[in-house]
């Protein structure tokens, strides 16, 4: 007010024009004229901002604020602000901004302010095409409230961070890896490469922490080589940074979503993940690839099934049976030969537990998971 009186005095004495007076006060000539008239009519009280004490017409209604705080404090306690805000918009039609929600939660003491991040480190550039490299890994955590820890097997694209497959199993293994590949390759096609850690189901590693033995293939390695997919081993956690960051997001969000849906059983959880969670997750976190082309190659589904399985050699016993695990599989009669005694055959166990026996390219018989024959023989397999 003192500054206004000084400038007004200089204006009235003729040493300043109205335009110059306004510039000194940081306002337009028109506003200076308005404030001069109000000062002459009301004195210093006329200079007080008339918006003080009045609610803004853009202010969020108090009932909306109370509802938001109540929801977070009850059903969504512990959720990240971004995750909570997405559910507010999706489930409740909330139309107020993310920054406002974050500020209100901070002010109410329901959410702590984020710790300042350390020095920026440059991340590895993404692949230019979708399908050039897929990441596959498992993360063990208590995904289902009140239940034992489980492994979440995730297959995602390096170029876009799109998750193609995610499901819970009791323990990560060869079977879970082949299942994830079958789901992803069956829907998307064959990628150029698959990037994984050096777990024993992925690679043979003669020395702990050492290089993988590329000549000694695991069942996964054999299947990928059969399909022409390059298998790349990661040699440090930092090399898998993209998938590690994705798992941090999943561990923060997915257990809360499953608990909110009241799911505590693996089969129901996997159905929820595939049908409900992944579409929402990819809509929020997937990004366009640097280039629009795709590296996926179309593949015949039958070829996928025959490649993505466990395959082991066996010698047919004198009673024309093959022992596999704790099962004795009886070979049927054949039009080609009287028996297969002492013949070398291949037994394949598929991700669904079913079995098949091949002699060269010829399929001799298929069996259910219990070893019961399922089809006539004499069929030639590609």
C-alpha cells in the first residue's frame, strides 16, 4: 500500500504518466486507473483484494474431497497415488486432477512424500521394433493375501513394455517357461530373441556366476533353437533393469488389485490377471515402439506345441513299453513293424501334462497326463 501511495503521489504531481505508474506497480494502465478510483472512494480498504475470503468457483466440492479421502483410508490404503487415481477415474468417474488428489493425500498425512531420487543413470535404449527382444522372468512374492508366496511369470516386450503373458505358479520351472512361451508365441508369433536370467531351467552354468554353456542346451534352450529364437543370457541384475522395474510396479499394484477383488486362489487369479488386470496395465504403461514395424514371425500352432515341450530319449523295453517318470507307457500295435523293442524313441511332455512318443518323425501314440492312450497310431507328424 505504501508503494501504491508513493506512485499515486508522483502521478498526481505530474511526474509520472498513468502508463508509467501502472508499469511501476506491475499492472496495466486500466488497472491502475481502477485502483486509483477505489482508493479515492474507500481509502486503503479499497486496495484489498476482493477475492480474499471467497471460495473459488473452480474449487472441488467438499463432499468429493471427503469421499476421496475416505476411499483411500479404507479400501485403498497403501496404494500408490497414481494407482489410486486411476481407480478413482475408472470406477467412480472422478473428474478432478491427479495433482490435486496427490496434494490432498499429502496434506491429510495419508501418503508420504517421495524421497528425492539419486543421480540419473542412462538406461539401455529400447529395441526399435516390437518383437525384436522379449524379456521373461519370474518374481516371488505374496501375490495373494494370506496365502504362501508364489512366482509370477512375466513375458514382456523390450520395445514397448507390453506384457504379453503373466500368470502365477507355485514355483518357476521349465514347465512354466514353456507355458509362457506357448502363450506368447501362439498369440504374437515368434520373436527374434528372448532375454532371460541364467536360472538352471534356462541355461547350464558350469561355474556358479560364470558363463553359460552354450553347447549344453536345457529343454528351454532346445525348444528355442528348434524355433529359431535367439536365447540371450543376462549377466547382471542391471542388465535386466527394464523387467526389474516392471516387477516393482507389479508388486506394488497386483496384490492390491487381487485383494480388492477378493481373489485368493491361483486359477481365479490367473483368469483375473489375463482378462482384467493386463489390459488396464498395458493401457497405462505400454508405449509405442520407436518404429512401427514388427519383428514377430507367424508360426504354425502345431509346430509350436511340438517344439515347446520337454523332450527326452528312451529305449523301448522288451515288453514294448517306455518308462517315463513314474509311468510305463504301452506302445500300440503298428502296421510298420512287429514291435519297437530296443528302438530309440523320443517322449514329449507338453505344458498341459499330456505325453506323446515319436520314432523319428512318426507319432506312435499320445497319452493323457495319467499315461492312458488317447489316439490311434499310424499318423505322420511334421
